[in-house]
């Protein structure tokens, strides 16, 4: 297998975009290509993710992005895996470069939904769950993750103040991130007094609806080594796993089996353990999801991650930094851009460009990106080069 490096990465500010999805995707793509020291003509394939393009009346956005980049003849394909779409696209790019089929590929994720009311956006998102058994019967993502949270609380005694510690930390981290949707820290009192959304989850347990775009350029360094200007991130593991989609069919609601499997595969591929990882970007669409990730990936035994968050262990300067970017909770969650944006954070951290949220001299990083309530999951592990 060939080595695969992330040689360039870029994202826009998450929140409300004035650009259309296709415009934003083309802009961040060009930025990522330039950061890799390449030109658009070097790109051999574009892997796109854009789950809800139909909300802009636009499917098949790949050729439009490539045309804006001046490379209309380059092939493209859209990869869909709900909230893990762009990490699934990264996996496809990885497989092609590692297998020697491509030397340079672009991965770009984009979503624009801010023109929709919360109700419509909620029903669009619910399509990522099992429509026949969940969404059609009224289950929404806040409701489904609330079910996971209440199961975790019942089994492990997880407390609202512990989930609140995750929210406070991620808003604090996002306050140092110019790409973040929310850049204002919150206090635990603000969290505890925030409006109930789906018991036991409150407003500040939830990620917002964000617009955004993020792009990553992966290369075979044997071909492009001399041209790469900054520090790269070598992809040491690119693992995906699946599980039963509907919650009612799962034997246990206090873990996401796809995350466990993808994590185990990734650590085995990379030949490292959770102790070797200097920071992680995990899929905290709701605060409980960050707690589940910390446990599913083996950073903490079951029931121990939430108390650890309250003790500050997952802070930027803690023993196990998690979501130093602000995570989905506060950096924002434009579904199809999220997985690629996690990699942008790795790229910025490895290049020492993360400002107030910089982790001290990171060598290894992990990204965990969940599709819906865990029907799919990707885990990538990166080494600084
Ligand atoms: C939590 C949620 C219901 C709030 O929606 P809403 O009640 O319609 O809120 P609004 O958009 O009217 O915003 C009201 C205020 O709350 C803020 N806000 C909205 N969502 C927020 C969030 N998740 N966290 C913090 N603040 C939030 C807004 O910025 C706004 O602040 P302002 O009054 O200072 O401008 C919505 O953000 C949500 O459903 N999030 C989950 C999205 C989701 O399921 N994603 C998929 C995950 S798998």
C-alpha cells in the first residue's frame, strides 16, 4: 500500500453562509489545494458529500465544483453516509490513493440549510434515521439522542452537570476558533437554565443547524513529496463500520457498536493505543454523543467519561483533549462538511496554527464521525509529518 498524506485542508466559517453550497465548496477546495502546494489540474478525482443539496434544489454538485475549479473533465462522485458523509468520502479517497489508483484527490463536504425553519430542517435530518420505524413515528435526532442519554443516565448515573461540563468546554474551545458557529463561552449556570429540547437534553446539549464547507487534499507523497509546503498529516488508519440503524433493534443503548468496531479497527491499523493520541475530534452532535465516543473509543471505561469531563480531563490542557475545535456542539454541524472539518482541525493543530486552542506539540490525532445515531461510523488516525 502507498502512504496517504493530508497535504492541505481548509474550511469556511460555520454558521449562516451567504454563498450557495456550490460556491462555498469551490472556495474551500481551492484554498485546500493551494495549501497543499498544488494546482487544481493536479487533482485526479473529487469526492463530494452534500446530503441535503436538494434543499437548495441542487444534486450532483461535483461537476459544478470541478467546473468552478477549472477542471470540468475531472471525475467526481457524491458519497452519502448521513452525518459521516465527508469522512466516508475521505475513506474512499484514502482507499484509492493507498491502492495506487490515484496520486491526488480532493474531498469536499458542504451543507446549506439555514434558509429552512427548524421544523423543516429537523424533518430533513430525520431522514438519516430509520424512516419507517423512527422518523415516521415522530422520532427526531434530539429525541433519539435523548433516548441514548436517558439510558446512559439510568445505567451509569450520568448527571446533567457532567453533560453540562462537555457543553461548557466545547463552547470555551470554540471561542478560540474563528471558524466556529458560536464563539461565546457559556457558564454551567447558562447550561443548566437553558430550555429543555428533548428530556434530558437542553438547548446547550444540542449542536446547532449550521451552513458550512470544508475540504481536504490527500496525496501519495512519493509523487508529491517535494511540493508540500507545510506539515502534513499522514493517514495511519482509515476505518469504517456499520450497525443496526434503528435504536429499537439494538440490544444496548449505552454505546454505539459501529464506533467501537471502527475504533478497534483503526487502532489496530495504526498500531497505536488510545494512550498515544494527543487529541481527538469526536462526533458530539449532542453532549451525550461525546461521552459515548470517549467510552466507545476506549479512552475511558463505561460510565467513567462523563465524570472525567467534569474533572477537566478532556480540556485542551487536560490529559485527554477532546474537541479542541469546539466540536459539533459549538463549532457547528453542517452535516456533510463535519467529517472534513474535523480533519481541518488536525491539519491546523499539526501546523501550529490553532492559536488559543493549540494543543502542545501534537504528534497523533484521531477523528471520529458518526452517521445518524450510529448506523455508520468512521475513525481516522493521523500522525504528524
Ligand atoms: C436545539 C434546537 C432545537 C434549537 O432550535 P430553535 O429552538 O429553533 O432555536 P433558534 O434557531 O430559534 O435559535 C434561538 C437562539 O438559540 C441559539 N441556538 C440555536 N441552537 C442552538 C444550539 N444548538 N446551541 C446553542 N445555542 C443555540 C440561536 O443562536 C438563537 O440565539 P439568539 O436568540 O441569541 O440569536 C436546534 O438547534 C436543533 O434541533 N439542533 C439539533 C440539530 C440536529 O439534530 N442535528 C443533527 C444531529 S445528528
